[in-house]
């Protein structure tokens, strides 16, 4: 036999549906806001979590994963010699300019690593293979950024910095929500991509006007063939200026500009080349805190973080120094407030409509607690029947945004349980409005006309 609460609830179906729509809206708003916040914080450090490094060595001035000062490649070899280090690898993280086939430019975050290494690899790879990145001028991006970068399939060719880039595959679910598009490539490719600028600003423009510093930059970035780069290396500024003024040298630069579509393979990194991080794998059983102290003592101006510390350091930056956490939390609070008001109105109206029935119960000797129980039960039914469809909508929406936009709305069992608790609390709190009205009911109202 149906309870009085359920009879009251389903007596007026249109009003019931309006109430459930309000609760669904509140549940959806809270779930989406908290899901975006959870997905956002997770995505900012996703590539750190996926690495196999026990320790990340960075500049002591590092602010977050994408904002730091460089280290030198020679520090990888220095790290390898420290007791307790099983393996050390370099990682490059720096911005560059992506120019698609239509000439539209975009900012990309170049992540260079050793494709044959063991400590870093973007995962999962949906198309292609890491081994493809061993080839010169090959890159991968995240699937969610294909549209914004205006590439569609493996083999598409673009320019990054001043060099060509060929798409050889893509990852899925590795893109940070707040960052520019991630572009994965080898260390050698990354070195030329991040140290060169688009052709219109350098080689193809006016080679006769290049300064000695620009000539050095061209040689360092690999835009000039290795033999010419060797010729330029170590020359004093005066000699470089004198050389740049010769007809033969200008012809070499112009030839290099004409052959830009077929550049020489990027050179191997040297000791003085800049990198961003040194990733460290500790020997089995070695104390990580002791190894961190040894690394910081051996590497000047560097600081060591465990993988968890590095990820948390980055997440704290985005949550505490950008205000994004506050904005998303404010949206969730608005959802709770709106839901509470809607449910409160519905329950209050329901109590008003059934005021004589409650008066009858009181006249029959029912205690106030019996009346309270009916109203609270009605509120609990509304909570459950609004929560379930609301959560299903959020789950479907989360899958859609991740697949099409690369935006993660992370709904974990814990967060879903918390939202359910908030929903119940919201509905029961709203019932207090109705309880206050019923408390003042005079049983004699039953006998009035």
C-alpha cells in the first residue's frame, strides 16, 4: 500500500515533474561544476602522473609544469653519476608556433622526449607508434586538438617554428584543459622547433641584414646545414659580421632558404643545449628523500620533486593562484541554492494543498513527528527521483565532451556519493519550510466549512 507521502507526491503529476526538473537542474549543475573542477585539476598534471620517473629535477624557480627556467643537457649526465640513480632522461617543455596548411598559426606546447626512453611517453596512443617519432620532423598531438590545429589524418604536414612537421599519430585524453595544444616529438626535433621562429621573421626574409647574433641563432637551430654551422661555430662577432657581408655567404643562406622544405635532420643535443626537466628513476629500494637531497646538492640552481610532489605543485598553482577553483565552486553553490529554493517551494505548496488532511491526522491523534515523517519522506523521494536522472545526464554529457572537445568532466564514485548527500540534504532542508506551516495547523480546521 502506498504511503501518504508517495500519494501526495504523485497526486499532481505536472507539479511533480516541475519539481523533479528543478532537482535535476541542481544535481546537474553541482555535478558538472565539481566534475569540471576535478577534471581540470587532474588534466593539469596528467602527463606528470603518467610518467615513470620517481623524481623530477627542475629549476629552483619553477612555478608549474609549463612555467619554469631551463636546465642544461649536460645535467642529465651529471645526474646519471649520482649514487642511487638508475636512469636519467631529459624532457623538453616549451612553446612554439604551429602553422597549418592554410597558414593559420596556433600556439602549441612542444613536449620533447626520448622515444626509446623508459621514463616518459604520452599514453594512450590511439593512432601511430612511438617509434615513428624517431624520424626527423615527426610529431603527435592529442586527438581533441586535431580540429583546432586543422589537421585530419596521419601524414598531414604543417610547420612548427621554422621547420616542417609531419603528423604520425595522436594520443587520447592527454591534453590539459587550460593549456595550448600539446605536441609530442623527439628531443632533437623539439630542440629545433622551440629555438626557431617562423620563416617570415628569419631566414626567408632578408638574409643580407642578419646580425651576427641572428646568424648564430640560425646555426644553433639547425636552419643552416651542419657544415656551415661548424664553420660559424666559435667565430667572434667581428668575423661573423665580415663573413655575412660576403657574396658567397649570402648565397649559402639563400640556398638554405630555398631548401627549407628539405632541411637536414636535427642534430643531437650537446652539453650546453637547454632542456626543461631531468627525469630520474631511482634504484630499487633507494630512499627518495635522500636522493632528492643528493640531487639538489649536486645540481646548482635545481630542485628535485617526487612525481606526486611535482603533480601537486602544478595543481596547487592552478587552483590557488588562478581563481579557477573559486569560480567553479561558486557555480556549484548557485546550483545548490537554486535547487533548495525550487524544492522548498514545491514542498510548501504541497503542504498547503493538504493542510486539511494533516489537520485530520492531528485530530485523530497523530503526533507532530508522524506529520514530519510524511513530509521528510516526500522530500527523500524527490531527492532520489531527481538525483538518478540528473546523474545519468551528467555522465552522458561527460562522455560527449571528452570525446568531442577533450574536456574532462570527471565523476568519481566519491564525488557522485557526495553529490547524492548534498541532494538529500538540500531536499530535507527544504522540507523545513513545509514543516513550519504544518506545525501551526489547528485540528479544528477539519470541522470548518
